[in-house]
C-alpha cells in the first residue's frame, strides 16, 4: 500500500496529478478541511472506483485519518496536512478533481473575523482552478449567515452555476461536525454548484 499521508518533497513545486494517485484515469474527489475524516473514509469505502484526497491542517486529525484508512485497508484515500487555500491555489494541479466537498468549514461567527471564512471570492477562483469542467462543488454549513454570504458569492460568480442538491438516495454520509450539530437540533444548509 502506498503511504496514506501525502508529504510533498518540495512545498514550492506544483504537484502533478500522478503525485496524488498514480492512476490518473480515475476520478478524484477532494474533501477540504476534512477534520477527523469520517466522511472521507466512508466515501472511499463506498466508492472503490474513485480516489479521495483530504486536506486538513491539524496533524492530530491527519494522523487519525491515516490510522483509520490503514485499518480499513483503503488504497483510494490520501491526506495532505496543509493549509487549504495554499493547496488549492498553488500546490494541486489545475483541473484535477471531479468533485470538491467543503463541509462545515470553520464559521468564524464574529463579524470582525468574517474575512477569515474560506468562501471568499478569491478562494472561489481556487476552487474553480482545481475542478474539471462541469466538476461539482458541494458545500454544507449549519451557520445561516455564512451560508447566506457564501451562496450569494458563488451564485453571483460566472465561474459556477448552482444546481440541485443530490437526490435523497445518493450516498452522502454525514460528517463528524454535522452529527454534532444535528444532535443539538441545528438546521443544516446545503448547496451544490457546477463548475462553468
Ligand atoms: C468545523 S471542522 C469540519 C470538519 C469536517 N469537514 C466535518 O464536517 O466534520 C473544520 C475543519 O477544517 C480545518 N481547517 C480550518 N481551516 C483550515 C485551513 N485553512 N486549511 C486546512 N484545514 C483547515 C480545521 O482544522 C477543521 O478540522
């Protein structure tokens, strides 16, 4: 089994598609800010014909994903311990991913911190960069203000076109944070766009 943690030889060199997974004909999905990786691992178990790359800045969470993926003997999961905007803007190859999941990103609820939210117009360009044409961007948050701001930005962008959320019978496991918010009775907001 190749190593599950993807450690760049050189953080200033662009990855090639084959640096992530050697068989570049298989669809690749990105889970940005993947946390403890429950969603990532379950998706990889459910779809052995696709490859999954998680991006997470906290080393402890990355280590847990490595342990879980090894235990489940998954060879279609890799995880990168790195800042997500840098990964999407610079490190990952353009047009490498068929789907990108941004699930419960840190909401930065205070007004003075709102500029730290991931869904800023410049990051939309980075999301667009890594998706293949007609690739999909899926977003979920429990935070109503963040959802309103993020959907307004993405809906106004010529880079993306909003499409319906997934059919109810399509496999899409809940994430660790989603389970937490659901247990507290929070409303979950979801949106999906196609890359233009
Ligand atoms: C609220 S948690 C959600 C985790 C997971 N997606 C879920 O739904 O359970 C947000 C995650 O994004 C990670 N994160 C936040 N900012 C990041 C950044 N700039 N680069 C990479 N990871 C980041 C955090 O460390 C955390 O694990």
